[in-house]
């Protein structure tokens, strides 16, 4: 918005001193004064086409689609992804699984705890006591296989969108 006056508030303050109290700054009512700068600011109109915001909007729309398709199976999109990753890779330490899925370890730990409470994953034994690998249980495999057609339907809907999805192979 070039050439538009921009208001900047400035406050006049005065020092008041009461007996037995320390100095303090006070603003008297009605003392707010606006000064206008007529110098042109930065033209922010390019922000209307922000790729970052568009990508976030697109990601949220895709997530909502997957969530809606998986909801009847009692799964969230991230939970399905964890189950699928474990089915494909086998028992995997939390740190490695988090990196593979692009999740924070604390987020994966919360998801894993819920999946474990539901009996879909368990904690596997590890030679390194510091590691806590997750392992897909039989119940988790059944849950994954039952939810797979819903996931596949969502995947195909995204595939048919103009521009197509971004593929990552890891």
C-alpha cells in the first residue's frame, strides 16, 4: 500500500510522585497522540500469493480428507501412517520412526502410547536399553488392513486432483 499514511501511536508520559512511593510513569487519559508517516512502506501485495500459506492450506485439506475416510475405522491419518510404517519396516526405534515419518519424537511417543493402549502396537525388546522400538501387533495389522481401502480411496482422490500430489519415496 504505497503512499498510504500509517498511524503510529506515541504516548506522552509524565512522572508523578506521591509521598512515600517510588517514581512511576503514568499516562494521562486522552494523551495518546498519533503521528502519521507519509513515507511509503513496503509493498506487501505479493504476500497474497504466498506459497507457504498455500502449501499449508493444501496440506490441511488433504489431511481433512484422509481423516474423514479413516474416521469410521477409528484411526487418525497419523495413526494409520505409523501402523503402515511399522508393517513395512518391522520393529523400529522411536527416533528412527519419527525421522522416517517427519514427526517430532514427543508427538510419535503420544501416538504410540494411544496405539499401544488400543493393542495395535507394542514395545519390542532392544539390545540397547535407551531405545524403545515399536512393533506392530496382530490386532494392529488387522486394523491396518481393514482401514487400507479407506486410505486407498483418499489417496486416489488426491491423485486425481489437478497438479497431482508431491511424492516422497523413502
